[in-house]
């Protein structure tokens, strides 16, 4: 059993992870949090202590760290005795932190794909550009590395795997829909790091359709979706990490990602892009000072963490899955609804951070318990989904399903799917186990 956690990052998602790890430190052991700005880490530690979130007495300490330096990260892992590292810092850090974990034997978790600071909207296959090149190295060293263990990617991958195992004989398409129907009251802001947010949308967007990569421009293709709780919402086709891994691992012919944007966001984004203010390439001012436009925009926008106190409304994120079952066409929607105000009340962060941070904590708990301590690199859909979704039900992100039987909560108390009729459930469990063997 692995114990002691090092959280890398000090933003809104890191705050959620810290609070949730504290609430489960009987399993996770000592908790450490590190970033370049130790004061941000200390503020998170103070917030945890203020809410008396630690379940049992234990260490919870802040550290200064430049996680781009693998040797410095390696030294901190060894100093703290951390056996699980949760990387919720910038995606620029992934490969450096992974290197430190491989060298020290610590398990690794992240919530987004690695990015090169000098490359925007890289051409797929994304995971194969970086992380998957180190799969053999992880397996030889016996290192557990769970990739993309946020909500999207992460929980939506588990939803797809659950559908694959238990609800379909074959899947034709998965459409992942991410809607934030909340409001923060600011003129313009992003829900997570503005630099990372904008980088996703300034080039081509990629989807996997009918077995091949398809490119479009951002905001070119929009569609209205009828969703529980938040109602009819318009979302736009865009690229996202899990499109690659799901199409590769589960061999699904069509995988698309749709994200909701309001007209105001689109207008401001378009102006910034057309003015060249979203470029990652440095420019020189008339005074001779070199600046990176994208970093300047990031500096003048609100810190995403500052949005939390005023955020109201809900998110709805899930998978529309279409395919065949028992010779018939069927469609279902597996999803979660989260509430911004409830998230702030519990952990001091807004709902977007909450949906990313809770799954990362659940992954750490499953590594600590041994259920997901697989000794190799894996995306979430390569792991059995039931332990993960069951744990999420318990710690803050319950799963629901809408299909021909209606809309209902899913529970995972046993190995048999409760939504199936007696007898069918046992068959489904066996099919799921057989498919699990194919994923290792």
C-alpha cells in the first residue's frame, strides 16, 4: 500500500485536491503541496486547517519547487517520502514530473496531456507525441502512471469504458459534451489558466470521425444539446486529450468533444486572436522590451481562483454513447452535474476546479488502496471503471444515466450492474471481466 502524497501546483484544482486528500488522509497519509510560489501553497494549507478538513492527525506542509527541474522534484519526493505524486500544475510540467517519479519509484497522476510551451494545438496523435513514448520505461520500472485523471479527460473516459463493458455490444460513437451553465459576474475570464485555455482553441481543432482524424476551425461546427438540469445548450466541436486515447484504446469509430461557449466569450476570443494577442511568439515593443502576447493577456485577466466566491450555477459534463445492444440501436447519456456554490462552500473553489480535482484525488486513493496501482502507464479507460465511479459517488461527483428507462443515479455497490435485469447483470459482469483482460 502506497502512502504520502505530494501535490504539485497551487491553483484552483490543487486547492480541491488538497482539501479532498486531507479529508481522506487516513488512507493517503502525509500530504505535501509544492509550487514555485510557496505563499500560494501556504494559503491552501491554511484553508484546509481553517475548515478542519484533516480526517486524522497528520503532516500537511507547503514547499517551494520549480517542477520544470526533474532533479529538484526528485529531491522533494525523496525528502517528503511521497509515494504518490498528483501533478495539477501546468501541463508544461508533465514530462519533468514524470521523470522524477520514474527515478524515485513514486506513482504519478496528471489531469491533462503534456504541452510544449512553444507549440500550440499540436497535430494528433497527442499522447503518442509525449507520454506514450515512456510507457515501456514505466512498465520496466514498475511505475504506476495514471494519465488524464481529471473529469475530461478522466471521468468521461471511465464513462465510455463503463458503456463499452456493460451497456453495448458495439459502440459507434461517443460525443463528450462539457457545459458550464454557471456565471461568475466578470466581464471576461477563463475558468482555468488563461494561457492553457486559449492554447486549446487558437489553431485547428481535431476530432476522430469514421476512423480518421478530421480537422476544423474553432467555432466552425456548433450543435444544440438537450441536457439534464441545465437544459438546451449550444456546444462547439473542438479537440481534446481523450479523443485520442478513447479512439485508440477502445477502437471507437467516432469520438468527438463538444464544449459550451457563450457568444460573449466567442466575441472577445475572436478579437484577441485577430489582434495577435493570443500568440505564444514573442514580440518587441517600441521601447525595445520583448513580451509574449499570450502571457500579457494572462497577466491582465482575473485569476481563475478569484472567481469562486461569486460563481453561481451548474456544470453538466458527460458522454452521449450510441451503438448496438442485443441487435438493437440504442443511445444513452452518462453524466454528472456539479454546483459552483456547493463547491465553493465545501473547498473554496469553483465547480470547474472541483470537477477536475476530485477525480485526481480518487485516483490517488485507488493507487493507495492497490486497486489502481497497476505498475505501468495507463489512461483511465484502460482501468476498471467501477471502483473509480463508486468512489466518486462517495466523495462528491455522483454519476447519473439517461436512457430509454429514464434518468436515474447509478450505484456501484457490487460487481453486477444494478440497472440490468437479474441474470443479465451476471452476463454483463463476465463480459466486462473478459474485456478487462484485453486491457491488461
